[in-house]
C-alpha cells in the first residue's frame, strides 16, 4: 500500500519552513504551494488514462510544448517567483 502524498508532506512542513527561511522564499507554508490531496486523487485512480491529441490538432489546436520543456519552464518560473530554491 502506498502512503498518500498529503500525509507525507504533513510530516515535512517544518522542514519546508526551514528551507523557505534559509533561501528567502516567498511562501513558508508548503500546503499553500502544493495541493497534495489533488495529486493523491490523480495518482490514486484505479484506471489508467490515455489521451490522444490528434483530434484537437485536426480542429486547429496545433500549438504545443514538449512535456519536458514545460516542466523546465515551470520550475524556472517557480524559482523566479521565489517559490522554490
């Protein structure tokens, strides 16, 4: 059985406050940064979800970003906003 992320993060809230203070981050409350319950909901589903963008592209939604690049861009923005070190 896996341990829910929400319970895991709760154990480390004081450590996050220390990290936030050490690096001068904008938010010392990890619960305001991450919705662990939402991650638990998404990853705890009893079914796998598979998507296909070909129909969307057929209807003109052709602009996209590689998944890897979207993560790099997100973390760059989070650092710029002083939300992560």
